[in-house]
């Protein structure tokens, strides 16, 4: 079994409905991007606390995290 890395970004926003910092968006670009490119996008978001859904501009993110996820890959099944 091999592992494959998936890289991306997790943006945290303040919810406009309940005020908690539980509004998240994931962004997985093909190539490395600058923080300005990440913050210049519009994201579809859902609050994990109150369920509010809508759009959020990357400029209003309170935190941007770089994430790396390892995914198991079984030998002989695809790439």
C-alpha cells in the first residue's frame, strides 16, 4: 500500500449569523498559489455551529491554514 499526498488550504471565517469562527472553506489548487490569490476568491461556506450557508470572500478569512492529507492507495488499483 502506498500513500498519496493531497495539498490545499483551509480558510476559517467568522459566521455572520452566530458570530462563531466555525465557518470553513477548503481550497485545493493544482499548483502553489500566493496568499493574495487565496484571499482573492469567493468561497461557498457552511457554518458548523448554526448551519448558515452562503458565500464568503477570502479577504474576510480570520485564518488560512496549509493542509496536507495522506490518502492510502492500494497497489494495482488506479494511479
